[in-house]
């Protein structure tokens, strides 16, 4: 009985909290966020090029042999 | 003196054992690669081609290989202050560029399995530098 009362109180609190969250229906300024991420990523990849080469050379057993 | 030598020998043997797996080519995996059962993925890891009849041995070797790759990526990513996925992707670019042989299968960025042939070159992931 007490458990149930606690659960109900918790539920009430959750609903109250949910009710307080402001609903924003603002249209996003930048709908191309995915592309933005790719750009940042590519920059990092470019920076890591030499590290990647080195990893491959030093651990060639883990990766396939050089291809033709 | 003898004890020192013996100690050095033990250390050397241990080092060799630690380094050997990374350097030695895995003939079983190479064969599976050539048979089109497994292949490189755009995420920097090795994958098993869907529907391929792969033995438990190959499966566990692929898992072991990927665990070792992940350890390498993780260490280097920490040194360079980038995410593990980014380090893995950078290696994937190198692998796609230089390590996929003709006839071998690979999994492209979209997750589709493709085969490199003489007329169809490897599809490079979009995040790779030109």
C-alpha cells in the first residue's frame, strides 16, 4: 500500500516535471548539421593520415598485405 | 652473470611473443579474405560477409583481430586527442586505399558489401581525404 502511494507520488512528480519542460517549436537555423559533422570529421581524418599509415606499417599482420 | 643472462633471455622471449602476433600474417584470415568470406569495413574493423559459411576458428580469429585493432586505435586516439572512431576511420581510409586486393570483399560506408574487381575499384568512404 505504501509502495503504491510512493509510486503514485513519483509518477505525479514525473508528470509535473514533464509539464514544466518548455516545448520549443523553433525551426532549426542549420538543417545541414550532418554535413557539418562530416566536415569536422574529415579535418580530423586528414590530420590522422600519417598516424594511420604508421599504424598499418607497424601492424601489417593485423591488416591484409599490400594490394596491387 | 648467468642469472642476468637468463633474465634477459626471458625478457626478450616475452617481448618477441608480444610483438609477433602483430607482425605475423594470419594465413587463415588471409585465406578467408581471398575466399570472400571476410573483408575490411569502412569503420576500420574486419567483418564477416553475411551468409558466408565461416568456421568457429575464423570467427574467433576475426574477433581477436578486431580486439587488437581496437586496442591500437584506442591508444593512438588518446595520444592525438581524437575519438577512437575517428582513429579507426582514418585507418580505414588507408586500408581501403592500399590493402584491399582484387577479388576481395569489403563493406562500404553505407554498410553494403562490395567486391573489388579489375573493373570496379574500391568505393572510398566519403570522410577520406582525396
